[in-house]
C-alpha cells in the first residue's frame, strides 16, 4: 500500500506539471495580444511595447514558464493583466460559490441516485423499474442549461418562490439568502447528474444480483437483505466510486454553464471573462486550480476503491489503473 | 409467437425506436438543404409571433421564422455530432492502437497523458479551443472531437491489449502473418463492435456539448441557427413566445435519446452475454 501511495502521489505531481505545461503553451497559441486589452484603440507601438513589458509578455516563453511555475509553487497565482488585482484571492472568493454549488449538487444527486438505481435494478421486471430506467435514459439526453431555463420559468417566473439567478453581494454573510439563491442551480445540476448516476448504479447492481456469490449466500440461508449487505453492496460500490469521482470532477467544471444560466459569480463566469480579455494569469490560475481539484478527486477516488476492495490492493497497481 | 421470437423483437425495439428518431432529424436536415420556409436571416416577420400562418411555429425576437431555424439547427446538430465522432474516432483509434502496441514505458507515458486529457472535461477543453480561434461550428467540432479522441484512445488501448493477449494472435504471428495484417484481420474486427457502440454514445454527447457551447456563444455564429444559441436567445421571452424555449430543447432531447437507443440496440446485438444478463 505504501509503495502504491508513493507511486500514485508521484503520478499526481507529474500530471499536474504536465497539465501546467500544456495549459501554458495552449494559452500562448491564443491569437490576440493581451497587451491590447490594457490599451485604448490607436495606441502607439511604443505604448504597446511598454504594456507588453509591464505584463512581461516580451520575455522568452521559457523564462515566462519558469517564473510562473515558481510562483505556483509558493501559491502565488500572479496578478490579473486587466484589473492588476491578485488572481489568487479572487479565485478563492469565486470558489466560495462554485464549491458549495458542486458539493450540494453532488450530495443531492448521490442521495437520489443510489436508492433509485438500486430499485431500478432490483425491480427491473416491474413497470416502475422500467419507468425509472426510462426516466434516467431521458435525463442523460437533456442539456443541463435547458433544465435550468425550465426550472427558472416554473419556480421563479411563474410561481415566484425562488430567485431566478444572482448571488448576495456579501456572499455568505446571510447563509439563508445565499442558500436560497443556490437552490435552483443545485437542483438543475443534481437532476442531470442523478440521471447518469442511476444508470451506473443500476448496472452495477444488476451485475451483483446475477452473481454466483449472492446466490450461494442466499442458498446458505441468508436473507436477501443480509446477503446484499454482506456481499452485494461491497462489490457494487467499487465501480460506482470511480464513476462518482469522475462525476464530481465533471460537476465542478461543468458548473460553468449552469453558473452562466443563473448568473452566479462563480469560477465559470470569471473564466469566460478572462478568456474574452486574454487575461493569461486569470485563465491560467483558474485552469491550474481546476486541474488540481480534478486530479485530487481522482486520487481520493482511487484510494477509496483500494480501501474497500482488497483485491485491488493486492493486484499490480498498473492493472488497477 | 414463440418465446425466442418475442425476445428477439423486444431486443430490436430500442434499435428500431432509435433509428426512427434519428431518421426523423436526418430527414429534416436533408429537407433543409433544399427547402426552408424562409431564409434564415429573413427578419421581415413581426417579432415574437405565436404559431400560425405564414410562420408555422412563430418568429423569434428579430422576426426570423422559427421553423426555418429549427430545420437548419438539425443540420448543425448532426454536423457537430458526425464531425466530432469522425475526428475523435480517427485520432482516438490511431492513438489507441499505437498505445496498445507500444512498449511498456511508452505505454505508461501515453496512458498518463490520456488520463490528464480525460481529467479535463470536454466542455473546458472546448472553451479553450474555441477561444484560440473565432468561435464557429468548426472550432466547436475540433474542440469536441479532440476531447473525445482521448476517451476513444483509452478505450481502444484497453481493447487492443485484450485482443493481443489472445492465443490466436500468437498463432497467427507464428505462422508468419505481418503486424499490419494481424491488425486488419484480427484486431480491428474484434474491437469494432465495442468501439461502434461507444462512438454512438459519443455522438449524443457531442450534440449536447455543441448545444452547451453555442449556448455560451462559443458555437456557430448567426445566422446559422444552432439549437443551443436559439435557446439562449429565446430565454428572455419565454412567456411571450414559449415555442422558442421549448422546441429546440425537445429536439435536442429527441435526437440524443434516439442516438442512445441506437447505441443500446447495437450493444445488445454485439454482446450476447450482456443480452442474457439483462433479461
């Protein structure tokens, strides 16, 4: 386990460095000069050169990359080209919206999907089992932003019970108000996410229900509930955990679209604005933090799987990945 | 009807239903190549008209005919799906084959790269690519296709490794068959069924990704009506002209459900063991 932990941590660090390099290069391929965002139309060549010097884009690429990685190592994400404010604190304040949004949606989706997926498999032959599978089939085909639009129409515009978008100016100073403005976005993401989770839970449960070990356990006199608890759940949960990791990461980054539907001041809005203004430190900072989050989620999901399933612990790390 | 025939019919039901749904959208797209009620940039109609004559489904906030836009949108959705699948499929297959055959350390490097690419979801990658060019249908397809290629490559790699471990490959090599022939005669035919099912699912995901991108303004620019952008534009006038908010969304769902049903149907045809288990 220690050897695996070391290997996996090394993989995490190398991945992060690689991702940072890819990000950095990809951004430099963006057409358009960030210096232009600082200046008004009709700036003289001298002014453009001065602006480039000020933000450091006149230095060689390698030098820019090294100083950027150096900054990252000390948790300094640089300053925005456009607003000249430090990027780190702004990202942190945006995360105060995006992280609760992601975690609440995720929790709601899991709470809905686990029992529904189980029932859809256990009762696959009944009309409601079929209905549940059908609904989840429909759910994975629905664009998430459309769900948001429809929910706004019903709950904000028609019934007027929930805000259509926005977030309190003072963030979480009034938690009730902040939570209220997150209700519709959370439900939107959770609905779409639960639909795809249900399918995975259902298929993992079907595998277990058809397994020899469950039949043996029943034949030896265990009740269905006990056989499921002792043997079924542990087996079914392993593939589901790796899916959960991927889903959590997807939600975190997919929040971009939903934040835009509900005009939430999250990471997504900041990224869209940064892209439009060619604000390299902002884009790099957000993508770096996002990549870090995504890689750490994958790391935790892998570890959790190993803790639950001893077979993975004893097999070669290579095959398990 | 015998039990066997009944199962066979139930099995083909998703495939049939899926083909009908996808066929409908394809038919609309084909018709739109030859005939649409109005030209897409014709703003002569009154704004936000309800369904009626001459605008069967009404007009949008600029007075453009909704039916026309929906028909052209079908073309764009299918182009986005097909373009991404072809691009992602070709790159992914090539990379996956290479990784599947590669020596251990090269395979490690490629797998690590793929893991990182996959950790980066389609939408974010697509936003980056779309931002490196001016947003267009092509930039959206390139972005979605590239993101997809990582997923296809990872799947191909696993499938290739599984086939290469079989005894018949060793037998074939021992009797002097060249690697290219082994690939053509044994590897590709064996991985093809699973790959096709996955590509069908990816087609649906590509349609959804394109809708999201154009909703954010990173897809096909006007007057090309993409369903995603139609939704973004109609959002403000949902009570005056509800058709504009409902119709494009319903069409996206129908197309993606159709494609997913086709994928399910193909999977049941391709994998008899799964079929038995499911029943």
